[in-house]
C-alpha cells in the first residue's frame, strides 16, 4: 500500500528535476554567444509571443524595461545573475546584446 505513494513521489520529483535541468541547459545555450557577460548590460530579449503584463512585470524586477516591440523586450542595466534567471524561462527564445536607443 505504501508502494504507490513512493512511486508517485519519485515520478513527480524526477519531472521537477528534469524541468529545472532543461531550464539550466536552455539558459546556457541562450547565453553562450554573450560570454563574457558585463557587470551590467543592455539586452534585447525575444519571447515566443508578445509579452503580457505578467512578463513585463517579471522582467522589470530584473532590470530597467525600456520598451517593447512585437515579441522583443529591450532592457537596460541587467546584471548577469538576473540575465541567467531570465534565460531559464521556457518562453524566452533568444537574448542578444543591445546598444540602446
């Protein structure tokens, strides 16, 4: 009787670990072309869709959101840890350096 809860717990834990690992691998792939990262930088972040209020507020917590054009968000003063946190999200397609307006 105890066997089913243990199996389900192992399956759920495995799924969560796979999701976290996929996020880390995706973040590394998205940031590989930007190495080395500056202390604070300006970035062009392309999402898989036009960002909604939730996404804009989440990104504003990581740096200064300057503008949105289609599915691309332009940000200034983003530190490397915040950028890695942004890159882990599955809805972020790519990140590129941005020279500013």
